[in-house]
């Protein structure tokens, strides 16, 4: 009886000592499991501000422009307009002295007179030999030769006339005139300068028509399909702070440049008040044609991996999925997401490099949505 009581006392003591240790062991294992499960903060993609649109650097060009070269060799006799002059189509800009060309024209006119005389002689001779042929005085071959000589004289006269007309037209180019109405933006010659005909020579004047302007912008590839003819935007320039000008897309290149990966777009801007200087730079704001605004995420959600830019998305079962994303504009603290996530996804903030697909995580708190910012 005494032994049984002693055994019971010893067993009870052992049991009382084991239970706390067992509980402590279980708590330690639970703590280790809890520490092994990362705790993450999450956010949800939010719609971007579609009204911001695209702001692109713009190159402003005249509606028409032309470099004016001489069409005749010579020396500049005089110029009658200078830079800044507003000229009309056909208005005289300068005159060129062409002594060599004048002598060529005199010679060509003399050759023309000679060709006329030769034709007159050939016609007279042919007519006489045709009469002799009828009487049988000359051979058929000799009469044919005279007829052929008359036809050759006719062709020679036509050639000399064409040469005289060509030289007369060249002499007419002694007067340098404006090809269209515009403003002289450059005068590159002075009196006495040697003038050489053709674009290989020295440019005389540069003329620009700036009542309307062509504005060129390069649209990044992700937004190329959102730009189309007829779309309107606004142009701003540094020379006109606080002012905006309406710009309308007239056409696009309809192809992405292999060098810059951009789409070249041309816009038209009214400049009838001449408030905008051609060849200057500005900025064009455009709204793309997308009906749904793109999503944005905080910049600290991105992972830079060998596969490219990725984000960590928490699934409903609290496991992680790494997704590749396509990014657009960088707004600093946030970045535009063009694809890879939806507005319903839960994206990890400040993701650790140790995150891999399938790892379980624990959420630190409620969703920190960008929409609430």
C-alpha cells in the first residue's frame, strides 16, 4: 500500500513537471513557425490620373520653308531684302550679273540665225532639184540627198531654238524671287559675291512661312496607339509663359522608329498673330484615346530580377506569386503599370529579395491603396 502511494506521488510529480515543458516546447515551435512566415504590407493598384495625359518635347517648324539657291552663275549685283522682311510670292530678292551666260546667249542667237540661213538654202536647193528630177536632168539619189539635207536643216534649226530658249530662261534667273509668301530668316550673300548655280553652291536666302506651324513630337511606343489624326492638345513655349496654344494632330508616321522606339507625330498650330517663333522648342500636352486610365503602383513595389521588372502578388491562400509587369511613365513615388496586374490584386510593399513563388506570408494590416492617397 505504501509503495503504491509512493509511485502515485512520483508519477504525479513527473507529470506536473512534464506538462509545462511540453507547453513551452509547443509555444517555441509556434513562435519559430511564426517567425519563419514573413510579414508583409500590401497595396492595391489604383487608377492613374488620365487627365494628366502625355507631356512631350516639341520641335516647332514653319508651315513652309525653303533654301533659295542661284540658278545662274555670276556675281551678286544687289540684294533688296534683308532678314525679317515679309515678302510675297514672286517678289524680287536679289539680282545677279551673268556675263558668261550673256555671251552664251549671244552666241546661241547667232547660231540660230545661221541655222535659219542654212534651212533657207536647203529648202531652195531641194525645190530646184525636185524640178530637175521631173525633167530627168538629175538622178533620183541626188534629189533624195537634197531632201534629206533640208530635213536636217529643219532639225538643226529646232535644236538651236531650244538652246536659245534654255539660255533665255537661265538669263531670267538673274532675278532671284521669292517662291512663296513668307519671312526672310537668313541672308547669306553680299554684293560682289561669286554665285554658283545649284544646291552645291552657296545658299542665298532662307525663307519661312509661319502663319501656321508644324509641330513635331515623338510619342513613346507604349502610347503610340493612343495618338491619331484629329486629336487635339495644347502647346506651351518658354517664350510665352502662362500661354497655351491649341495644337491638332494632322498625321503620324504610322511606324515606330527603330532608333528611338517612338512614333513621330505632326501637329498643326495657328500662328496668325506670330506669337510663336519657328525653330523654337516647346512642350505639347496630349490626352491619349484610351477610355480606361492605366493603373499605378508605388515605386517601392518593384523587384528588379533577371526576368525583368516584377511585383509580388499575394494570393487568397496567402501565398506569393511573382508577376512580370510592363511599366510606363515614372511619376517619382509612383509608376504607371501598363500590364501584369489588375486593380483587385494585392501587391507587396517593399518586397524582400528572398520572396519566391509559393512562399506563405502574413499580412501586416489593411490594404494601403493608392486610391486613398
